[in-house]
């Protein structure tokens, strides 16, 4: 492996001049820079990135701390973040927080100790020690999906308008009794979607009955149990809305196990479109979040924040899109 000194000898310049060209720490004339770059290319010289990062106080790397990497929603966001970071010349370190505040704090600390230039975080619920740590250490950060702290830039979907479109669609079939199987408690998205559900029901002149509302569904099994409980009520809802793709799958499982037909016995609609939604029978009516744009803008926001911390943090709300398919119909 050739050294910087050997590159300098071949180019006929000093070692410090080679260093300035590689690290872009001082102006070097175009003529000398070309000699050095030609020598680097001819010799196959590879700069020591760790040593360079220590010298220029940047690593061209970011940490992505996100929950449930296997979830298709987050997988799509991860792919978009990685693609945009690659375009920006940033390496991504990925870790799954599992929505555990203790693990989340451990992941964020590890990123900071490895000198990442910034962090993209899908924050878990309380206590928000990881967010406080990032604020204390002044680590550039963008919160993704969940709007949890205005000290940082944040990006995600506009939950209230998305839920309004969803409820308007379900109510247009004549449903009066609509249930909601919401997601994991403590998350900003769950809180916002529950609030949005109540607001959308009121806007349609419908009662939001507590017995038709289930929160605390952390996985498909919990959503299945919640759906069964709601549909076993003496006067069950004629339509059901789900808070995310995991609760949708759990709800469909419960409906099938109970021998009910969609939409004949029960209409179903929910958040988070996913690739195989078209494979269900009937095809599912779902709100699609702009995952690619969320991921792309999150990376761009972080890159800008790394470059300058002078501007005030701001929140970006993107619009979701309703994909109306065949899982909603008129109540019997």
C-alpha cells in the first residue's frame, strides 16, 4: 500500500501539500493539485479515513436509529435515507432501537462515541433520554416519522388530514359505528392518530365510543386480540380503521378467524399501504405514506443541519394518499 510520502515524491511536492489536497484544508494551485491527483490515481493510494476524520473533525457518516427494521414502512424509509446519503457522500450506520428507550439511548451514545456527524432518529416513547442526550451534546439530529421534540428538525406525515380522508371515505358508505385499532402506546404517531380519529369522527357527526377504540397494540398478535374483543361486543362496529400496517394484518387475521367477510360483514381501512395489500382478498383500502420522500428529505435536512446550526429547527409535514380499493362497502 503506497504512503502519502511516496505520493508526494512522485508528484514532486511536499507531504503537507498532498495532505491539503486530500483533506481540502488549504488552497493548492490547480497545477499542483492535478499532479497529486494523478499520482494518487496511478499509485492506487487510499487515504486513511479515520486519520482524516480526526484531523478535519468530520467523518462523513451519520447514524440512523430506527425501530422495527423488518417493518416494510421503515424499510422503505431506510432505503430512501441510504440512497440520499450516498448521493451526498455520507455513510450510514443503522441500528434497530426496538422502540425501547434504554436501547435507544445506548444506540445514540454509541453513534456519538463513533463521531458520526449527525443522527436520524425515529424516537420511542417516554422517557426521552436519547433526545435529551442529543440536545445536551449538540449532535445534529432529525426526528423522523414521530414529532416528539421541537428542539430538532422533524419530518413525517400529516396524520390529521390523512385520518380525516380515511374516515370521510368510510363514513361515505353510511357507517355510523366505526372502531379504531390504534398502535403502540406512548408513540407520537399513536397519540396524533387517536386525536385525529376523534376529530374526524366529530367532523362527520359520529360518536367516538370508547369501547370501539383500542390502543396499546404493539404487534400483530395484540391487534388480533383487540379486534376480536371489539367485534365480540353486543353491538359491534360495522367498520374498522387500523393505525398502521401491523395492526391491519392483526385485524385481518381476527376477522378471518371469526368467519366474517370483508366488506360484507365489516368494512376495513387503515394506515400504511404495503406492497402485498393488493394480494389480500378483497384488496385493502389504505392510506399510503410518502416513505421515499420522508427518507430523502430527512437525509437532506440532516446534511443541511450538519453544515449549519444557525437556523431555527422546523417541522415538515408531508401529505398521505388514500388508495381506495374493495375492502369498504355499505353496512348491512
